[in-house]
């Protein structure tokens, strides 16, 4: 995978802090993974380059609800927050939208009713369907019958966590094609006359309905905040913030099998295939054995990456002393038959993560947040509470830093000299420059989001700006062969660079370039005149 190679540049700018900035680019890019970062804030979703310049943006009528994904075909899948109040919890959503690259809505639904509501996460399935995380209401009577201690119920209800797979239909309809509910996989040792009675430590595939993890009573006792899917394994990875655990379940089941403890590829139906983070939740450990504290965004690292097949997550660290955040990479042990190894009455392995990142520079986000391993071995980390996104290398050096310049509640855009407030984001995802969504798209950078953006940031050492007196258009862009440069004044020289900074072609006093001998990809054009220079990003199909 290509990355910035500053040694190739003829006009390298030094690597430095932009000390005066409070939002936008704080640390210039160097050796970062070439690509574009996606995040949703207020009612907009932004795709930015490493200079914080906007490549694309999408406008919604909904605030975040919360996940957002750029799909391989260039469409945007986004969750939005409705204004209903029947089910309330942090991270609540209710709407799901699909936009094309130009911001037009292709499909929009509300998965929201008095008895169920989408929240936190959705996931685009390879077959075109969408996994949806939702809360449903269990009445007090139902919860007690399932084994809940009546003294552990308030507000007369308990939330069940549900995962449904829906098939989009038309422009505003859907069909539910698969369903899983945590209420079908409970265990309790409180009342032998109620459902699910048994020995908690002997049933680690089930959830103890009376374990509260020392938290206050609430209908939202689990607070699932993430669902991710592994196509090769046909499994779903779940995060429970309040239990401080992650779970893996089987997706190869039917809906009927998913509600039972038998069936599926592991003959366990919808019970947990694996869990990790807090063994006291299933009575085989104590607080000393706990590893997770309100974690977010556990997901499998893709094939071909460093630590492929392992799980990466952001461990928020809320509720421990002192409070600090970490990034974990852990490797669940799997036998030759694909089963997760487990020894009865012990905690699930590993005993410790393979990799831990933290630092002493106030690295802490009690809520939200994400971590993503990139193809070149770097890791993108989002401290969601403060809207801070960084990219680190394998040595844990911070290569790039960006602070979201938008108030997530009001939509206010901050200046580079203002102290941002309420600029939180749910997560950030980086897509590499060769991602298929970008094929055939105009990736010419626009201005950064923030007011009075810094002009000192540069990608490949090339200052990206449009001179007031020197206006340029490159047509067509994308192109298959020839491009024509339309300029407001005479062009003195045009230089073509690869995305890694290698000079490929230079022509004087010409407004025509022939790229037929170059392979498909992203290129940089630097166009010179007596009034200055203009940089354009060019895509060749």
C-alpha cells in the first residue's frame, strides 16, 4: 500500500506543529496512510484529506444516530437521530439513510416505534442488506419472569438489545430477514421458579440478567454500542459498554435457531461463541481480572493488514482510577475446527492484549471513540469526546492530528483560534486512496471546514490553494487519457506527480496533458504561472 514518501520531494516542507490552531489540522501529515477520513457531526458527514480539506460532504435532516459508512460503490450509509422519546439512551438513533455521492437520498427509513428503536450502530452487509442495532422494551412483568430481581428494575421496564438484518425495499421500505435478541440468551441464579435459572459460571454463552457491573439501575442496563460483521466467519462482534464486555455470535443461523441454544455452525444457536473483557460478568473472576472499561468499536482487522484476524478496539477507561484510555489488539484463541477455545470455570483468553497503546498526554475519552488499523501498519485513533483524530505509526509516534471544528449540537463552525466546545463525534474511519468508492469521482479538494484555515498544511509538500488571480479548471476529471487545463492567465509550467511525490512529467507553456501511458490512480498536478501556483488532484480511470 502506498504512503507519503517525503524523501522523494523536491520541495519538502518541514514537519512541525501548527501551534496557533485549536481546530482543524494541528499536526502536519508525514508518512500517513494515503486516504480520506470520514466522520459525521451535527447534520453533516464530511470526507477530508490529510490537510483537512473537504473532499465531499453530505447533508441530512437528522443529527447523527450514530454510525456512518462510505460504501464501495460510493454511496453513504448513515444512521440519524429521530425526535421520539419512547426509548431513550445515549447514542439513540432511529433513522437509516442511503445517499449517493452527490448527496441525493436513495433510501430512507425510520426503525423507530413505541416498542423498538435503532441506536448507535448499523453495518452494511456484503449482500446489500443492513444490520441494525436496536433496543426493544421488556415490561417489568416480562423481565421478572425472565429472572430479573424485582429490586433491580426501575421505571417499570428493561431494555432488550436486538440485532436485525433488514433488506432495503424501494425508497422508504424494508423487510426484516434475520433477527437476534439478547433476551433469548439469559441466565440467572436468583429465582428457581422463574425462567433461565441455572449456574451462571457453567453457562458462559448466556448473559446474567442480574449482573449490573456496579452501575446504577437503569432500563438501559447493557448499552450495546457497536455491531460489526465478519463475512469470512459469518459472525457478528458486539460491544456492551455497561457490561465492559465484547461478544461474538453466529450469523449463519436462521432466526429460529438464533433464539435457541442449538443449531448453527457451532451447534450453539444464538448463544455467545466468545466473550472477553470482564469475567466477573459470568462469575469466574473478580474486578482484578477486568480488562475493559466502557469500550467502543471492537472489530476484526482485515486480511492483509498487520495483526489480520485479530480484534482492535478503543478501551475508554471510564470507571477506573485513574481514568485513561487505551487501544487494544487481542487475539481470540481458535482451534482447528474454528471453535473459540474455552476451559470450563475459567475466563476466556487471552489474559492480555497483544498490543496496547496509551500515552500520558491526557489520552482519555470517557465515551464514544474508535481505533482502526490501516494497511501500512499505522493506526487511526478517534478520541470522540473531544473530536480529536490522530494517526500513529508502529512505534506509537503521532504522525497527524486533526480536531473537528464543528459543534455537534448547534452546527456552529469554529475558527482556528477558537476553543471548540461540544465537537464530539462517534467514530472516524479512514478509506485508502485506492478504495473503489473513489473510482470515477471528482476528488479535487475544497476549503477546510474551519473558519480562517491554516495555509501551512501541505500534502506531499505542495501547498494546496487557489490563487486569487489564477483560476484553473482541469477537464475532464476523472479522465481516461487527455486532460485540458483551462486557466485565467498564461501557464508557464505544469508538473505531474504521483501520489507519493515522484515527478512523472513536466511540460512548459502547454495546457494539454496526455496520461494514456500512466496507470489508473490518483495524481497531483502543480500548475505554475507568474502569479503563483495552483495544485489540483487528478484521477485517471
